[in-house]
C-alpha cells in the first residue's frame, strides 16, 4: 500500500505551493484564458499526475487507476443524473408542456411586480435549478421578468440572487452527490447539514428581491410576502433535504413555496399594485382566456410532470428503498493517509439503480402520459447532447482530478498547512467556495476541488466533520451570480450576450452582502449549533 508523504520536499510551504499548482492552473485557464471547462480539466489532470508521481512519489499505475475510478464516479454519480434531468426538461420544452406551465405560472403571479418576482424568480427559479441547473434558471426567468417590465440588467440580478438558495441541490442534487463522493462523508448527513445552512440562508433573498424591484416603500408594504416566500420554501426544502436526501429539495421547496404563495395572495395582497421601481399600477381586468389558464384542469396538466418526477424519485430513493444501494461491483485503490495513518480509498462503486435511474423511470412515465411523437423524442436526445456534451466531459475529468489530488497526498499536504489558521478557518471556508465557483462556474466542480481539503482541514482542527464541506458548498452557491460561465448561459436569451463582465459587476455588491450573511451563519453553527454539523 502506498504511504503518502506530508512534506515530500522538506519545506511545507514549498510543498503547499506545489500542491496548489493544479488548482491555480485550472482556475487560471477557466477565469483568465476563458478556456472551455472540459479542456481545462484535462490539462489540469495532466499537470496533477506527474506532480503526484514525481513529487509525492505515488505509484504510476495506482495513480492512473485512481484517476480512472474518479472519472467513472463523475460519469455515474453526476452525469447519469444530470443527463436524465435535462432529458426530462427538454421533453417538456419540445412537447410544449413547459410553455403551458410557464403561462400558468405567469397568470397566477398577478399584476404586482413583487408577487411576480417571488412566484417566478424565487419559486419557479428554484424548480428550474432543481431540475437542470447550469444557469438555465437565469436563461428562462430573465426574459419573463423583462417582459413584466423589469429592466434587463436588473432582471438578471433578480434572477441570479433568487437562485442563491437552491444551487447546492441543483440538477437533482449533483453538487451534494459530488461532495459525498470526494470526501467519503455520508450522503444523507451532508444533505441534512447543507439543508440546515440553506434553511437560514433562505430567510434573506425574498426580502432583497422585493426591495430590488420596488424599493423601500414597496418592501414595507409587502413584507408579509417576503415572510411567506422564505418560510414556505424552507418548509418544502428542509424536511426533504434532511430525511430524503439531496435529489428533490429544490423541487419540493419550489412546489410548496409556490402553492403557499398562491393561497396567500388569494387571502392577502398589498393595498397598492406596483410595477417595477415601485410605481403604482391600475388593476388588471380578468379575461375569459385567463380564466381558462387558471382552471383546475389546466393546473393539473401544468404540474403533472413535476409531480410524477417527485413521486417516482421519492419512492425510489427514500430511506425505505434499498434500490440505490444495490452494488454490482467496486473498483478500489488504497493509500495510507499522511495525516491519519489510516487506509484511504479511491473507489468507484457501480450501483445500477442509483438516483439517475429513477429519473430515467420518471421520464418514461412522463412519456407515457404526454405521448410525444418519435421524432420529438429524437430531437430531445439530439438537443440534450448538444447542450450537455461539454458538461458531461467536465464531470468525468474534474472528478478524476479530485481523486488523484486526494490519493497522492496533495490534498492532505494543503489541508495540514491550512489547519494552522486555526478555528478562524470557519470564516474562510465559505469564502473558498465562493471564490471557487466564481472562477470555475460550477458548484459541483468547486466541491470536487475544495471539498477534500475542507474535510481534512476540519478533522485536523477537530471541527464538526460536516461543517467545512457544507460551508464550501453553500459558499459556492452564493458565488453563482458572479460566475462567468453561469452568466454566459444566463444571458444567452437576452441582450447582454457576451457582456458577462457588466452583469458580474452589477451583481457583485449584493453577492458580497449575502456572503457576509453566510459567514455569520457559519459562526452560528460553529458556536451555537455544532451538533447539527456532526455525523
């Protein structure tokens, strides 16, 4: 068994600088050179392998095996679930079902910009993030908000900040699945710990959103809407994250939030209908067409695919189900940790009935209900591959990189030096996640890069084991509004195409405010609720 070396060059600071080379190279290629992510991930892996072999003296064959097992994990754990999530989404788009659902949502958002923002940017955006992620909530929601009267740049900021809370569970839980894979921490425990943090984080965005679209007067008048918007999302998200895992918290949070808001605005509305900027509007008469859109039959057909997805996935992956645990085989290569002196394994576990397979089965049920033509199904697969081929490659290459970073001992060397910061690393942990996603554009990739380091650093500092990895993930979701790659997708349907820099500058101030709020949450869990971060 390969014995890792903590300080292979005789100077820990030089060792740490060498260990940072792959991460710095990757982030430089993504942020400065604007290189496509899959190519940057390949090059970073090509840099990491010789460093691990020549500097940390890892055996060549086992290092390559570790890379292979990581790549297979990325394909099966991440790609398999995100691919079928996109297949479901594109099926709804190409059959026209998504357009029907969008019209239904807009109809029930009323004419008040504050209600429209909370229902569409907050609740509807969370649903899109939970299903597909990758910046698509911006791309879909921004044109709707612009059509409702919000200025283009402000519409992008509103959609981006509304997307803060759902990102850790985006694309059917891909970031948490990835974090569990690279840290070896229990998936359900990570889902619950991130859910605890997100539940407090989610208290803030609805207040910010209402302020951004209507000013202080509009917020003062409609503060009950912010209360219901935040607590309704938490009521749907937190129990699912804690008891059912990372696959559906966004969808359940979105569903509960929208329907509680739907009922609430039937009982209470602001005394003045306001447009963007807080300007008063005249009431809008109800037409016969709007009555048809709002009928119970239309509501059923609008929500049916999402209800099917939730029911099938919960039945398949719930705590009562053994299906996701069925393993056909495992591939493992081990090393002795330079920190704990215990065995450390790079493992690919092939579980054919994992959560991604449940999404496949849900899609088949949706097909049976919608009955699309064969040519539409063909178009769905062609469209999905065109959209996702790069992201599918990234998952494989970034997880291969993460696995060898851990296996060779580079992660332990870096974590050992970072642990000298002491308990104040609790403040730095979410900032690292924020920086990682700002440069890489992906919460999942950020968790893969920094998750192992955060986990080892936490153990060395004797912190609650889930605290730092969870803060890494939530810090990454807070950084999404300033991620160039996410912004590129998000502005693809508006007039700010190829103007990501202007969008990022516009989002920066509020993103820093939310990051500061997250740091306060981090200190709260460290000093007051540490048991919530224990396995």
